[in-house]
C-alpha cells in the first residue's frame, strides 16, 4: 500500500474525527484550483481506521473491498446489458488490470470512484429499463459520493439528466416519479451540498470562488479546435493505460478493431434493449471524453476513475461479437489470452513491495523516542512528498506536532528522503521558520532515509 503525505494527512483528519477532536465539514484538497472535496470519504474511512486500532491498513482494506465489489459490478453490468460471457470477460480484464490493481490497494479518495460510477450506471439502467423509481435514490447517493471522491464526477451529471428525461417522457406515473426525484435531490443536498455550503458560509465562499476561478482560467480549461485533439488523446490514453498496459504501438490498431467490431455488432443486433444499453455506454464514453477535453493540463490515471470500467465493457462486447462467428471465434480467444498474458506480465504484484508503511513507522518511532513527552516541529526534504505520514504516527503514539506558523518548539525533526540532504540553511519553510539551528543527532536507516534532530542555535 502507498502511505505518503496525502495518506498521512487523511489519516490524521480521520483520527481526529474518531477521537472527537474535530468533526470536519470538508474533505481532501484537490490537486488543481485550491478547491476542497466534500467530507464523505473521511467519514467512510472512520470505522475502518477505528476497527484497525488506528492502523492505516484499515482504510486500505476498505478500498480493496470496494475494488473487489467493482469486479462483481462490472460482471453484473456486462451480463445484464448483454450476456454473461461479456460480463465474465470484462470482469476478468478489470480484475487483472495493473492500473486498477494499483488504485485498489491504498486509501485515497479517488480510488473509490470506479465503484460508485459503476453503481450509478447500473442504477440508471434499472431506472430506465425496469421503471423502478426507487433506483433514483441510489443514483443520487452514488453521485454525491462520486463527487466527493473527485470533481470529475460532474461529468456523470449530463448522463443522469439524459436518462431522467428519457424516463420522464415515457412514464405514466408522473407524480410518483417527481416524488422520488424530490427525495433524490434531498439526499444529494444532505450528503454533498450542505457540508460544502456551510463551509463556504463560514470561510467567505472559499471553495466557490476557487471553483469559478478554475473554470474561468484559460491556462486550465478552454474550448476551440484544441478540444478535438485532447479528446482523441484522452481516448488513446484510456485504452493504452487500462487495456493495453502502456503498449502505445497497439493503441490505434486496437481502437480501430474495437470500433469496427462494435459498429458491425450494432448493425446486426436486433434486440432493441441491448442496443439501448450500448447507447448508454457510448453516451458515458462520449460525455466523459468531451468533458476531459476541456481540461488543458496533463491527465493522470486517477482522473479516469469515473471511466475506469468502460474500456473493459466495450472490449468484452467487441470480443464477444466474434464468439458468435464460427470461423473466427478463435480470434477472440487468442486476443483474450494475449491481453491476459500482457496484463499479468505488467502486474504490480509481481514486484517486491516498497513497504512505505513499515518504513514510516520505523522513522516515526525513532522521533517519538527522542522527543520524549515534549512537543516537536517536523519537516520532510523530498522531491514529491511532505511530512504528514510521519506526523500521523508521532501524534497518534502520543507526541504533539506543531506547524511552524502555530508554534516553534525546542526541537525540529527533519526527515530526508533525498540522496543529498543538508537541513541546515535549507529553504523549506518548516526549517527556515525554526530559525538558527544546529544538528544535535543524526540517524541513517537501511533503505536510505536519514533523520536529523535540530535544536536552536541562537549564536549561529
């Protein structure tokens, strides 16, 4: 499991929730735009962190359980949309995908997005095909959680509106439908909108202003001809990462094969329900890629969380099409075997784990031993990390860690994850704020991390 600064920060927040030190109204900050998500993920983590006696493995197990449940949902959607063979093929590919595995064994808010995106799609399917209006409540709940996992969940809203209108136009129970719609809106407001609105009212609309500024920023978002290129790039990135495991040379041949197969199947398919189900998947893909096309900056794997299951379902349907062709069914079987072997070859479980959690505990234990019962300041010198992971264990195990802008203590512990490290005179603000200092002690850990204990040195 990954346990870096973000995971440490989240664990600290949830620890304070469980111990009733602070009940938060906001969730994790986003990586762009200085915005905050809703707090649902923190409260979802809370019982698992408590059951695990504040061991961060607890929330990681929660995410893994959502990952396993997602495999079943992929199967269920493939089966009910098309047939059980499509469900099995899609679930197989989803279960062994290196990207999916990577995002299914660590506690991080975007990692639950695929499950709730799937649950939302399945609920829309039940609503539209079976006219069971109570599924609107599940749609609303799924959307509220997805949005608090990552704001790209907003791209699921046009899909909901489209299906809602389609059902409304055909329903004979308008009052019943409107009533369930009202209940659904209420669930969404309670779970998503109310905490963020209350936070904004208390903090001069910080989140709202950040969101508006992000949307209006020409550096981050925009229209124009560039959106077409970004749409195509995102399409190839989606299949390259999730199906072809970084094999860029195979992306366009595979997309062409997929497109031809699905178009031919759609032309031959007589079942109107299956055709409608395919249209729902295609709409999901189209809206998702179009929405991502507005974003000008780099797209990372976790941005695709709301689309994760889709390539597997489309690939499975395309391969299933050839199983019904006597002469070329072995083509599908060969492609399945080839893709399975490719995914197993790149599987992250084949490689030794980095043991970040155990290493973080070892360093934190040393800090606690040296700090005694005295409060400390902390800092981390690293390229892409910060000290919250170490701070989590130091605080949970009994020592108070202060931010430099709140209180300067008598000791500063500097963890160094870089190969070259000189804490004295370092420009990092947690170190610079401590003032004139000298190294009192230093420790070297077997995996390369170094720990320094700094004390004040007024004479310089």
